[in-house]
C-alpha cells in the first residue's frame, strides 16, 4: 500500500509539472520576442494567444495545452500504472480514478504554473485533454457545448463555463437515465464536479464581466449573429 501511495504521489507531481509547462509564454518569447503575459488580456491561454499571436500560433498553443492534459493521463495511468502493479486487486485505485487524479494535477499545473510564479491560464484545454482519455463521450459533448455557445455568443469564457457544467450533467444522465454502467461512477462524478469548481474559480473575473456586460467577445468566432431590428 505504501509503495502504491508513493507511486501515486510521483504521478501527481509529474502530472502537475507537465501541466505547468507555459506553452504560450515559451512560444511568444521564442518566436515573437516578447512575453504574452504583457500583451492582450495578460492570460497565457490559447484565446489570448490567438488574439496576440494570430490564429495559427493560437491553435499551436491550444494543441500543446490539450496535450498537457492528455499525455500524462494516458502515459502514466494507461501504460505505466498497470506495469507497476498500481491497479491490481489489492490496490485502492482503479483506472478511471487514477486518470482523473493525474488529469486534475495537470489542470492545476496549467492554472497555477510553478514555472511562471504560480499563475497561468484557465485550464479549459488541459481539462479537455484529460477528458478525452477518461470520459471521451462526456468530453466530446462538453466540446460541442463550448463550440455552440461560442458560435452563438462570441464569449469564450461563457462557452468554457457551459462546457464545464455539461460534463457532470452528461455523466449523470448517461448513468441514471440511459443505464450506462460507468466504473467508479460516484468517485469520478465527484472529481468531475471538482473540475467544475476549479473552472468557475479560474473564471471568476470573467463571470463578473459577463454579469456586467463588459466581457470581451471573440468576434470572429461568433458565426451566428442576431440582427438588430
């Protein structure tokens, strides 16, 4: 048991460190000669990267941030953990729980990166990367909800909040209304609710601006606009 706990701590640390890699800061400094935190909104997420660095580099940042959630979860939980006998019958862990724990560590790393003074992005892309491994259906629906909200309103922050809420809701509906058997349902549900809390906390300033109607829109993304009469 002690060995498993030590290995779990190691995985959490690795997940956090991978999530802490400041993709946008590295790219902006290396290819543009400035720190992206000094431009635009000052955020090092993909949205600010698209505004400041352009769509192409913004997409590169987005992919990097998604991989920060996807790779540590997949490599550590799905590949290494079974070989290290962390998921055997005597263990208190199973695969979904271990995946979410590592994923949450990566998300926390992105939001509170140790490489840039424990500040970072909002964690949405890193969360998506984790969910694509852990619960791909819920992750896909969350992504769809994000895109629909973004295309309708132009608000990236609102899309992120809607997507975050949609994930545990989809989880609950699939299990309770469609009878889908989900391993460690209660535990994984609690962890997905933790993701919602983290996402809302990271977007607390955005929520205030949304309520005050002062939040910046991503105009290019608002495909469906209502015509004013």
